[in-house]
C-alpha cells in the first residue's frame, strides 16, 4: 500500500551536539578516532581515522588512496577504470608496506636503457633495483637511477653497462628504526633489504620512511601494507573484475550503486560471499528495511546515503532520496537491534552530504562508524581532477559519477542510449595537499568528541546528545552581522578623527 510519512526528512546540519562534562580523560590528546570499517571474519578491519575517499573518478586514484591510508583512513578506487587499470592501482597502493616497498619495477642486467627510460616516463619514481631474473624477488645485483645514464647516447646499451654494483644493503631488516639508522650511516636516500642469500625483499626510501614516522597511525593490513578498497558493480560481467581484484589483494570491495535495495545487489552479495572471504561493503541505502536485507545476507558494512552529494541531482530528476540524518538515525537503530539479537555488529558508513568536520561529527554521533566523502577530498592536490586557474583563483575539477563527464552507467542502472544526468560537473577551490589539511580536520573532530564528553567514536555513539535546530538557531550559529576580512586584505589605520 502507498504510505505517506508526514515527518520531514532531516539533514546533518539540522542537528547540533550538546556539550557534556569534560573530564581529564576527554582531553583531545586522549581522544581516539579509531573505528570499525567493516567486518572481516570474526574480527574487523579498522581505521585510525574514520575517513574514506569516495569511489569517484574525480576523487580517488593511487595518490589519494596511498595518502589517505598514510593518514589513517582509506581510499576506494572507482569502478569506471578498466579491470586491468583498477587492479594496477590496487597493487600500486599495496606495494607500500609501512615504509617498506615490496613491489617496485625491477630490471634484469640484459634489458636496454631504452626500456628503462620508457618506464621512468610512466612511473612516479626513478630508482630501480637490478636482479638476476629481472623479477622483484630475484637476487639483487645492482641499482640504476635516472642519473646513471645519458638519454641522448645510451638508449641501446644494456642496463648492466650503467648500473651501480657494490651496494650497501640491509640484511633481513624489518624494523624501520634500523632501516633509518642504516640510511643515515650510508648517507643514502634509499636502502635495499635483502635476505641472507641476497634475494631482494623490499626497498626503503627515506621520503617514505620520513612520512611513516610523521604519521604513525597508518591504516595497514597484517603485512603492514596500505589498506585500499575498490568499487565493483552488480552487473554479471563484473564477476571477472571481482576475481581479479581479490587476486590483487584488495582489502575490501564496495558495491557501487546509487540505490542498493535491489535484487541485483542481493544476487551480487550472495555470489561474492559464496566465492570469497574478502569483505564486502553493500549499499547505498536509506531505509531500515534495506539494512535488514543486507544484514540477512551478511554484508560486512553498509553505506548510507542517496541523492545528497554536493553535485548530485538524483532527488531533483527522480524525486528519490532522503535526508542523511534521518537515514542514519533509522538505520543505526536497525543495526543496534540486529546486534542485540545476534551479537553481530555491522559498521555503517555515512556517504554523501558531508563537507566539514562539523558534518562528520554529527554523522558519527548519530551512529555512523565512518564517513565517505567526495567533495571534501576533491579540493586537494592528490585528487585526480585537473588543477585549473580560473578568474584569478586555482581550482580543481570535480564531477559526479552521474554526470555526462563521469558517465558511470553501472552505478545508476542506466543505458547509454537513454542516459540522463544525475549529477553535474564543475570545480572546487584548490586547497593544497591532503597532508596539510587533514591534521586540522582531525584535531577539530577530536575537539568535538572532547566537548561531547566522549573518549572514542564508540563512546560518542552511546552518550552523545543531539538537538534539532530551528532556522533562527542555525543562523545564529553562523557568522553574522560583520564583514569578514580576507587573508590577503590589509587595512590602514585612520590618523585622527574623521571630519563631518
């Protein structure tokens, strides 16, 4: 039967979190942002920062996924890439092992400098181990860099004629402090790690080690490699993609759909669960009935959100969707009931409509375990969007998967012959590196938990008190009745009194 719900749907900005008594244990330096991302067997994959970058072409590539994992979160590589390219991106993120790289391109001594130069032009690094077999886990016999040959004259030479031998290495080193000590001792910016028999095990670069030391809360797997997820579709032809991603050791799969409450997602989830142990995040959904379906199918986490992205037009063109706060409240209640009955906890991911640390805090307080964001990350240099200079300002390209530029038909169950847009393309202000901005956002989020009397996200779930805001209360909480001076503006003091 038709049903009309007369209570209005609510957004995240309709709520504020009330302060609670702050004790010493609630000081920001004591607050933990560690959270459960998804189930993994009888345990969980956890993040040290509750941030996921969206599976969008304009948001997440290898650089963003690696950077976000370094900071404690995780990136989800988009579906639109070819299977081969998506798997290559997964492997590129996974080759980082908490400072130890284990999947660098290597050469044999018999290959030509011409091949080496072609690889340098494609890759983001220019130091290459040389092994007897040309494979990474072969016997290390030398190293070559872009400084060791002249591209004008040496292209037809064998690598052996320009490589450096007599290397200074670490033997069976698995401690970053020891690797750092050796690099300082040898005065090198990189250190090959070999077995006692001389087999190449990993390579440590000083720049990676420095970053690891600076960011000790990296999100890594059991082998200390960066966490990364990948998007898949519900289309049957994507089952070969799923197999390839699992073989590439992706940490979790994310079913990419604007509407997850479908038979297509049900069948996909059942198939994955039958064939693989890799965790699966299902969604997107906005009702408790959809959550109950996923809980019955043993989804490892559930994404919440529909039609609320900054450039999403789904609600305008299809009239489907829901306020994010209302969706989280109802699905979190269903999740908690499921946990009481089964003792199985299914993490929730709030996806969409989240722009600021304040939005993040409200989403978490309402019951989400982590948040997935597109616009938030599109501003940074690590996002794949092109950097542009428009009207005197630097901006980054940003487009929705449902826009004509994104053309992600599988997410929206559309055909190319009858395609209609469910999103727009545009740009957002450029804000530099994610490494410069995320620490501030992290500190602001910790400050919210501190003021809320919470030591952790789980504590926030239990004890947060939220209040609906009227329009006038919301307006009073924003900047008002003054003109804000921009950083580049300067004002000269007036000497004397103004004459009438």
